[in-house]
C-alpha cells in the first residue's frame, strides 16, 4: 500500500490533483525576455566583479536567477538595484548558463 492509497483511506472525500508536466515546464521558462541581459566586468576596490543588468521581468525571478548562478559557480554575490553582482570574472560561464536557459546575453567591456 503506497502513500496515495493510505491518503485515500484516511480522506475518502478528498479529490486528488495530479501535477501535469506542463506546469513543470512552465517553471523553467519564467525568465525569457526580448531584450538581452547585459553582462559586464568591473573592478571595485581592486577586485573583479561581474554585473548582470537589463532584466525586465519580476524581481523575484531575477533574485532566484542570482541564487542559482551563485550556487552553480560556487561564488559569492548579491542582488541590488535590479542588478546581479557576482564576485570574480565569470562572464563566459555566466553567458553560457544564461544561453542554455534561453536568454539573449550581450557582453559589454573587455
């Protein structure tokens, strides 16, 4: 007897909702936009940083993207003023990750 059967026995009036694959696929396409995201390189206090800006979607989606990038690259960073700031020069890796997600990315500087 699996978990679904146990739940049906406990709550016979409950109607189960199946999660379809369409809703899962929609989650991956949250951030697609027409204008390219600008990926640029700067030095602040002598240390290199990568800045991503130009996202036109929801702020929560951009924060989630920032967290995912920091996790994949295993680096620190922050989200301030509608910009993602990543510690270090990771423009090439970030551009590849964003292109795999379906973004248009424009490299600025150097």
